C-alpha cells in the first residue's frame, strides 16, 4: 500500500513548488528564528514576542515577492515599506487604534446608507481616532529622529521605542532578503550573510550565548546543500541526464552527518571563536578591542558581566532602612524628625532625602563605590546637580530622634550644614548620602523650581555619567518588564510625559502593607505581574526600573515623606510611619525631580509653569545646540571616509562573492543566469524581451539602446511638449543575421563603448549552452564571469544616464 501511494505522489513531490520550496522555506525560517533568539538574548528590551513574528513574516514576504516578476529594487521598496509600517504599528501599540478606525469606517458607511432618513453621518469619532493615530505615529518617529540626531551629535542615549524600531526593521530587512535571495537567485550563503552579520556584530559587542550562532551555521550549511543539489537536478533535467531519486536520501544523510560534525567541532574547538575573531578585527582596524560604549548602549547592547569595571569595586550599600525590600514594613508612630522650615516652604509637601541608590540587582538596591569627604561647619559644597535654571534655596532646622542613625536629611540637594558633616560621593555632584554627628542641625539645600512646561522642554541630552550609571539594568532583567516599559511610553513625546505615564500606571495598583516577603526572584517582575499590590518600596523600585527601561535616567531614594505640620510650633512632626521610598528622574538643566508612584501618597505639586518663588538663585546654563539640529562633529570627516571605504569594501566583497557563487555552478547554469541578468537590465533600460524574440534580436536591441545613450544627443533637439514617459524608445525587434553587429555604431571614446562586444559574447555563450549539443567549457565559464564583472557596471552606468536624461527632459 505504501509503495502505491509513493508511486502516485512521486510526480507531485518532484515538482518545484512542493518539496524543495517547503524544505527551503522551513530551513530559512529556522535560521532567521535563531537570529531572532540571539538578538533577544543580547539586546536590551527586545522580546521574542516582538522578534519571532518579524523574522517569520519578513522571510515569507521576501519569499513571496521573489515569485513575482518585479525587479529587485521594486520588491525591496515594497518589502522595506511593509516592514516599517508593521514595526510602527507594533512598537507604537497602534493596532487597537487601527481596529477602532476600521470599525468606525464600517459604522460610517452604514450611516451613509441610512442618511436620507437619519441625517448626515457623524464623523466626530472618526476624526478623533485619526488624530490619535496620527499623533502616535508622529510621536514615535519623532523619537526615532531625535535618537538618531543625538547619536549623530555625539550624545547617544538609549530609547527603547527607537531601539526596538531600529532592530525590528533591521531584522525584517535581512529576513526579507533571505527569502528573496534563496527563491529568486538560488544563493543560500548570500541570503544568510546579512542576518549572520547582524547576529555576529550584536554578540561581539553584547556577549551572549554563541550557541545561536552555531545553530545558524548548521542551518545555513543544510540550506546550502539543499539549494545546490536542487540546482544540480535542474541542470540534469535540462540536459536529459537520468538520475536515481535515491540520491536525495543519500545526500540528506551525508549532509546531516557532516553538518553535525562541523557544528560539534566548532563547539569544542577553542580556536574557532567569534569573539576572538571580532576582537582581532577590531585590533586590526582600531588598534585595540572596542568596549561597548555609549553608542552600543544606545542600541541596547550591554556588556556581559565582567566586561565593564564600572561597579566591580562597588561598595555594597545594602538595604539599611527597615522599610526597604526584604524586611517588610515595620512602621510606628515614633517621632523620627522634627523639621522647622523657613516660611516659604511651610505649605509645600516635602521629601526628606537621606540616601540615593543607583544600582538595581534584581533583588534590591546597592550603591556604587563611594569616596567620603569631610566638611567643616558651614562649609558649602558644589550643587549636587548640574543646573542652569531657577532653583529655590531652602533653610531648615532639623532635630533627629535620640535613636537616630546619624544620617543627614535634607529637602533637595545638599548645599551646607551648620555642623561638621561628611558626604559619600560616587562622583562629583552624585552623592550617596551624608552623615552628621549632631542631633540638631541647620541644613541648606537647593530645590529645582521647574513646572511641567519646563520639564517637557528639558530634552534628553544627559551628561555621560548620568547615561552610564542611571540607565543601567541587570542583564537578567525580565523581558516582559522591559516590554511593559516600552508599551507604556512608546507614543509619549517627551521624557517627562513618559515618566508621568509610568507613574500613572503604577498608581492604579492597590496599596497594601500586609504582604509576605518577596520570593527569591526579580522583585519588580514579581510586583508588576504576580503580586499586583504592594507598598512604597515595590512602587519606587518598579518606577525606577521601568523608567530606565524606557531610556529615562532614574534612581531610588529613601528617607521620609511629608509629616504632620504643627502650626503652634511652626514645624513638621515626622514619624517612623512616614518612612518612604520614592523615585527621582533626571532632567538636563534641572537635576533630580521627585515622582510619586505609590498610590497611597499624593503626587508632588507641580505647576504648569515654574512658580515665582522667593529667594531664587539663577545659574547660567551651559550653551546647548538647538534641539533637533545636528552640529558637525570633529570626527565626522573620518566617519564619512570610513563609511565610503566600507561601502567600497562591501561592493568588492559582494562582487567577489557573486563571482564565487557563479563559479560554483556548472557552465550551462552560469550562461543561463548571466543571460537572465541581461534581460533584467534590458527591462530597466526600456528594452523588454518579447516572448517571440530570439536572443540575438534582444541583444541587438539592447546594444542599440546603449548606442542611443552613448550618442550624447543634445536635449535641444528633443520635443518640448507632450513628451512620452521615455524619450528613449526601444527599437523594434526585427529578425537579423547574428553576425551583423552594431558595435561600430558605438563611439569608442565613451565608457559604454565596450558594452557591445561583451553583450554579444554573453549572448553567444547562452545560445551555445541552450541550443547546442556542446555545452560551454570551464574556460568559457571563467571568461564569461570576468566579462560580466566588467559589463555589470557599464549597464548600471547606462541605467543611471537614462534616469538623468529622463529627469532633464521632464523638467
């Protein structure tokens, strides 16, 4: 029974549209999925739910476009546009708006049908949805352009929406190219090369598991064997060579064993190391291996553990307060502080800051390495933030409880204390905290006076130390946390709006003090997706992590919040129940601004414009380039030269790889492929090949068209009105003697002059390969490949000249 079924299905299974295409597209999808897995393992904020559909749909799009008769540039434009639209919808979370728009269009059509009896259709909902959709698209692409401008201006920053958009489009393009190249050009290695380069570069800078690269290599070898054998079978069928179908089984088994052996060898061999190769290439070009700097971090590439020494000698700050993570909220009404503010701060809600944490471990917070500096009574220090905008100076008398821990508390950035004190600095302007021995002291601090309008205009040109320290997250940060940050902020236009969006989302989660200790896992992931309720430490930690994941510098701060004001004594009574943790976000020119994600606490009051506060101290800000403008940087000249050199090198490598691929096939297949390429260039030069035209008639028409392009016809002799789409009309195909050549009509001084004999040589080789009983030899194959390498750039030059002449005539 099995033999009969096999006999019936064999003719169908041998068709090109079945087994070969099914296996090839399966291997392609597996290869591109391995690239997606590798990228998700090293690029911050990219999850498999985003990358896998992109890899699959991109591959299938390129595969489908290859089945059409469209030229490569047109298919590439369609595939690229589809990828950009898809990524914009996906990253911007615009699918809901699009579905709502479609539903409203249907409803509007129904209203139009009922118009005579029910009045004109109501287009208000449609207009509102269109406006929201357009605003989301504009905001997302504005963020991308701002991200590119910052990168070009030498101040790269991490933006999760822009990074996801850039990586997603890149993956889509390499996936579409792979599908196109395998089906249209039968070139498996060139198909996988861009995807492999994308994976190797990302892993060279971001580390990661190189098993994904080994998987890609194995799948590429399997695909190459399949494609090469399919091409070979086609040639055998064209030449009438009989072969046994069992060769497929033997070839499959041999290929599987060979690929398994090569992958195993690559795995166990210490010499074959992609990381070592990448470092060798970097030494050759730049003299030393490159470390992932701001540019790599702006692309979401984080160094593997041990590669960056920023926190190697970090001093563990621990979780010193009882209300921090892991200890549970042990709160009481015991007095912690008595604070007597000056008159201008009486009616303001204050945060009494003590310690700031910069490093999230997944299980809590620690501080980077610090250096302690001792100051005398009344000795002022530099402002702890780089301000250039109005700020109010506050003076407060603070009395700590007898059982105080010696920490110094201040409402804002510390300026001076009337008692001897010490400050632990992570760097100048970045304090971990301060201590004072006296139980009562007067502290002077600086508080930014910024309204919402100013904070929205602050931009994202963060200092280097802010980007390096306050955007860092553990490499093991859960992907769904990073994805949530991107989804909450993708269509928010400014860092301030993104921070407010995160704050608003967290304030929807219920406040609860009766919670079990957090399990041994990422506490933010546990709070956001499992616990879904909590107290201040959970809220603040989640706010900082989500903000950093959204490309906004943030830190966790502990101390006390609010307190009860006693009008009779003119002071605040701050109890242990007011112990609090909150988030602070950095804004250029203003410094650290408080945000309150905890639902049980009021949001900080923030005017629409900066309030007119007394005793303001104005500081002249440093000159910044206007937003949105890209200034010329000193290293751009070298960057441009390197880009041009890279383009030239890529062209040389591409040409060499193409020649190598042609040489790997048999002479007959090479001749057919080169003639097909001539036909494609002919269609671009307005010389189509009708079905009834012979190869010699087509080549004669192509040579005549090139002769017309070479003749330097004066544009003044051309008609000036009613011009057709192309003034270079293809000659009429007329049967002619193949020995008759138009090469003498080509002026010998033109760069296109040698094109005629080269076209005739390739056409003659094709005729000999297809219609002669004597196929071309290996020597003729090598000569044809060399001829094509010279002819290709002449045809490209002719196409460019045609476009220029059309443009001139149309003007």
